[in-house]
C-alpha cells in the first residue's frame, strides 16, 4: 500500500522554467529598448554564455552532483555553510556579470555597466516572478488527508528555501523537506532516496516518487526500488529510463494513487 508520496519541486510543483523565462524576457527587454536588439536573441546569447562559464569553474562537478543548473546560478545567493558552497558564493557575482557581458558582446554591444545592471535586474525579476502550476495546491490538498507527503528537491539549501519562501503555502503540505545540498548528494543518487524513506519511516514498496525529470527523479527512484510517476507535460520522448507510470497533468496523480491503494487492498 502507498503510504508516502515523494514530490520533486522544480517543474513538478513550481513552474521554474516559466519563472526563469519571464525573468530573462523582462530583463532582456531593457536591452531591446536601449540598443534595439531583440530580447529573444539576447536571451539565447546569455544562456549560452552562462552554460559555458558555469562548466568552466572548479565547482562544476559539485553543482552537477547536487543538481544546481546555470540559470539558478544567475540569481541564487549560495550563502550556505560548506566549502563548495563558499566557493560558489565567491564565484557567483563575477559569473553573473560575465554571462551578461558576454551575451551583450555577442550581440555587438560592449557596455560593462549595462551588463552589471542587467545581472542585478535578472535577480530582481526572478524573485518577483514565482510561478506555481495552477493545479498544484488542489492536488496536494486532495492527497494530504490520505498520504504522508515529502518534498525531495535538488539544489542549494539557500536557493530552494528562498523558492519556498516565495510560495509559502507549499510548506504546510509536507511532513519532511529534503534538499540535496544539505544532504550532500542529489538525485539520482540512491542514497538520498534511502534517506527519504528513513525519514518517512516507510518501506520502498510503500512510497511513490513524482517528478518531471527522467534522469534525476525517475532514474533515482528506479535505482532505489521505488515506484514512480513521470509528469510529462511537454510530451517528451521516453529515453532508456522507464517510469513506472506516466501522466501529462498533475491532476491525474490523485486518481492514480487511489487506484494503486485500491489494488493493494484486494
């Protein structure tokens, strides 16, 4: 019988991609107004520069293990208390400025002061544009009376806590919140799933993992022997990683979980 449902956070409950896209659009519009460059083109240039810079730092291996992407680096504080996060804290201000500076240069604009202003504006826009999928709270409210709910998210504690602070209603639904940066390893490492089961005090057969990412949420759950649900909102093609179940909308989760419980009762 399913007793605990484990949720991913970003792009499962929070619409992080939309938040980042909105922050980029609003920030790049300033360059469009000042220099006439298309906002969408500048966004591409800055995203490319951010990816390249991010991968060049000594912290890259750590960020991959914990699950912190380049665009989170463009707005997170990373004032967390470990040596690796302290290195990120030192790198991030330069990283942000260089990403925007290089993006502008690729667009033919050499304006360091404006790049710095855009870097700061992006942080502001991301903070001011937290998006939650419209069905998130209704689904959690429907599940909470019947299941223990647990949040298992990759990322820096400071950043993931900030996301939860920006959407404070989410916290109340969860009995436990696990952040990879605080645990020391991220999904898909089986150890963080084992830690989740231990905190929830359930066997792997009694848990269900729900997430949007095949290579972290679903692969990790498979390796840990936990049944899982892949939310495939964008109709992506399945890879060699096979989810136990697949849905296209979070509202499909509650009837699926109920049917699994009903099957177990027979």
